[in-house]
C-alpha cells in the first residue's frame, strides 16, 4: 500500500477522509492533555511535511506522544518507509494498534508503550502533537528536546503564544491559507539552546470539542503554530 502511495500525490481531502476513520481515545485523561488532533489539522501538517518539505515519503518517522496514531498512520498512508509511535498511555497504544490493523498498515508502524525519554534510535523526521502545557506548564519542552535528539527534522504543534483576534479572524475567513508567523521567542530560544534551528512557523485553527467536565463550551477554537525545526 505504501509503495502505491509513493507513486502518486495524495490529495489533502483524501488524506482527511483516511484520518477520519482512525478511532480516538475512548477514555481521554485530562492530566495527559489527550486531545485527539483534528483531522483537518493533522492533514495539513502531514500534507505540508510530505509535499512542501519532502520529509515523509520513504523516510523513517517518529511520532512522540502518538495517542491513537493519527499522525503516525497518516505518515504511513502517505508512503513513509517505517513509522514508530510511542505513548505513555497503554490504552492509547492499544487503540493505535487496532487502528493500524483496521487501515491495513500494521506492518509499517511499530507501537511502543512507555516514556519518550526511554526511547533510543535515530529517525529522519519527528511528527508530534505534544501537550500544550495547560495542565502542566511547559510540558511541550520535553517533547521538543527529545525530538531534537532523535531526528533531523521536527514538525511540532504548539499553542499560539497570545490571543490574536486579528489572526484568528483571518484564519477563519481564509481556511485554506496557512500563513507564516513569527515564532514564540521562548520556544525559539529553547530550540536554539538544544542545537536546533526553526525553519518556519505556520499558523492554523484547531477546534477541540467538549471533552472534560471543566470545559465550558461545546467547542473551543484557538490558534496553533506548526513549528518546522531542523537539527543544527
């Protein structure tokens, strides 16, 4: 299946349809910030990594904090050579494995249950949707550090550092447009301190449905920044 995908360009809508069939976590844990990445955000991230920057097809991919496998399986679907997904939550990796069987990609993806710091090995690309640090401040830093230890290129989603209503309005009216923005100075310094360099930062809208008891709205829209990072 992967070899077939490498010979043709997969349309973004087709990728979104594929991702929509991947089951989410049945019992998400708020302390782990287990928000399943929306299909539109995942598809944009994967499509850009594959076709704008050429960092997916025939590459080895690592998904840190893989959840139920949406990014990992999306990479395999697009034609990655081999994919590894790791998550500390056994329930998540169990669903991820079931998703890989359901999508016919079991042979292309390896699932690991454990802390990301225990993982060893080198990869071409990391794709990750780390915790945003809402429950635990700067929880995403651990993932960025490990990603820079593990791969040449990193695609990492982070919450936009401020409530930019003008940018949010622009993103809502121009859904297909993924603008370049200035990186958060704090994350930029962290990346540089760990021998990385930010190639680009793209903003998009993420929508999270009502999932936990402390959520006040039926859905919450906010801006996320996709960091494209290179190891120096």
